[in-house]
C-alpha cells in the first residue's frame, strides 16, 4: 500500500505542515474553539489544547470520519455524556478540515498538484 512506502510518512507530515488551508485553520479562533469543544465532548487526546494547533487540526480528521459514519447511518453525531452537539456551522467546519487533510494525503498541498505528490 502507498502509505507504507519508504518516505511517505515524512512527506505527508511536511505536506500537512505547509498546507495553507491547514495553517489557516490552525490560526482560526472558530476552529480552535471547535477543537476545544470536541475535546471536551470526546476526550480525544490528539486534539487537546496543549498540542500544537496544526497537529490538533490534522487529528480532527478522525472525528470528521466518525461524524460522517454516524450521519450515513442516521445516528447521533459524536454522542457524549456532556450533551454537547455540533451546530450545522461547526459540522461544516469539521468537514472542511477533514476534506483538506484527505487532500493532503494525495496532492502537494501548496500547488494542488498530483504530479508533485509523493
């Protein structure tokens, strides 16, 4: 599988780090507030406030995947004992984050070029 190829992890990490969209998310107060809310709701350690902002954003892709699966099956999105739920705007932002992280798996993040990808 391509993710197991030598050098892919380093390329992927660097590609995420240079992504203009992920950098914007990491500086966006709405996004950081969403990550704080998601951490409070789920306890998902990779998005804890003490982690680097960009790494928190990338880690949120996992929660977007869980939310998408729940939506597909008509289930509650990210149920939690705190009773926190996502507004439509928050869910949309989480989906945007997920989309950009997935894009970075396949394309150079600065030029959107498959030719320059791993």
